[in-house]
C-alpha cells in the first residue's frame, strides 16, 4: 500500500509534502520476459526514471538521464524535464496565446482567445519578460500527479485529469501506457479525450546517452543520429544535418538553440511513404547500443541539452559529477511546433468530443559492432 501525500491545489501549482518513496514518486519496474530490457517509472508526470538495455558486450546500461531522488522532478529549480509525458501542449507557444478557431495573430482579450502563462525566452527559462510558453505552462503535465491505474510485469498505465490547468479550455483526460517486450522493445502510448475544443500536442521528453557515461565518455557528440526527414521548421538560416554524428558541423550550430547556445533545438518534419514508417535512429560506436524510434507523430524535436547543469545519478558517476551541456540528446516525437498559431500550415491540433488524441512511439534496441 502506497503512502499518500498531502496535496494542496493552488492556482499555479501542486504543492506537495512527501518522502522520496511516497506517492507520487512511487516506483514501478517493468521487465521483458527475455531480460533484454527493463524500465522504471514514477506516477509524477508518468515519468521514466531508468531504462536498462544491453551493450555490445552484453552488459546492461542505464541509458536515460534522471535523479537518484525522484522527488527532485518537482523540486529541481532548473527543471530539465527528465523523461516525462509533456502536455497539454508540448514545445513552444508564441506569446502563450492562441484562438479557437485558430488565427495568425491571437490578441487577448477577445472572444475565444486564450492566454497561457509564459515561461521561456530564447530557449532559456527566465523570470523576467518571457515571451513563450514552453511544455504546457509553468506546471504542465510533467509536473502533475498522475494516478497509477494498472500494472503487469511488462506494462504500467497512468491516468491524468487536466481540469483546464494553466488557462487551457476544457478538461482533458489522458491515459499513458508504457510496455516492454522481448527483443528489446519499449512502447509508449497516450490516449486523450477532451470535454470541449482545445489544443493537444504531446511528447515524451527522453534524454538519451547510449554510453551511460562509461568508458570515459561524458557527452553525445560522437553519437550517430539519423532523422527520416528532409525538412526543418525554420527558426533561422542555419543549415543543419540530418544524418551524421551529432558533433559534425558543430560550428554551424552556434546560436541555433538560443542566444549563446551551441547545439540543436530543432524540429524536423518526417518524410512519409507507404513503404516506410516515420522515425529516428540513434547509435553509439562505444557502447554499440542502437535505438530505432517509430511514431505516429509528424515531427521530432532534437535538443542537444545545452542548458543541463544537474547532478548525475550514481550509476552515471554522480553526484560529484553533473549532467552538463551536451551530456545527452532529447529526441521528442511530436506535432508541428506552434501550429495553432500558424493556420497556413493547415495542421489541425484542436481536439474535442468525438475527436480523440492518440500518441504512440516505439523504441527498438539492438547492437552494432
């Protein structure tokens, strides 16, 4: 039986007093029957806290970033968003505004115009004059208490009720299911329903380091990345690669992810055909671990983690060492960024009774020589 924490619901946040082992930081572990993959999750944000797969020598490695004390998912002021479900609207909303029906420039106040708290500016969280809403607002789905509704040895399902949080219209109910299976497969699905017209755009914000900080490695610049997409949502005029080492053409990425930031924080649009499934591949020559990601989403955000500054898990050499810039790459399967303020794209991100939201991504692990 889980210990229950006192939860006080305020206008801006959930204020929680709990021990590190209490709900919503209860730990659930799932394992594939063949031992090829195992993962751990907590209810807070339906967050993955560990993911163990075998390297080319057969040794298990925990290949995702996180905390040893999972209560820091709430309390860490840097809020790096380690591996949760992100919503109600992932990535960025310009000026934190939108309208239904959508328009090019939504100016509050006005009928059917909504203002969401802003919390991001130029790719960096700031507390003065921010002009962007990032990942659903100040307290998005990744910082809410999901309810564990079912689990088996190989799967776990969480439920979240979003009662018009952060100023979004209507209530949204979401179910997130994480499943592992033989052959090194992790699959996450999210099904969401809305009580009235509202934007929904989700992602799973996983930070990958396939070397797990072993063999003297500290960053992901030598990881290989392939994106099945030939187009990038334009932020500026920089050219960016889609198939090579992450650190290749590194000088081309100066200021690409925000002023003073070097690296990637870009959204690729997948090229789709009847012969192929949209996705991304990441692999490391050091560990030999490869992950092939397939999804039903039209785009992927690739973020090379410039702003990280968080003590590592013990298994990654912490806490005396930090996760720092370029320690990992976040690969976020999602919809078009800010499409609800870009009607010329013709992308419909408004959901309502009779039109449910579905998100799915499958991560298939293997080894390369």
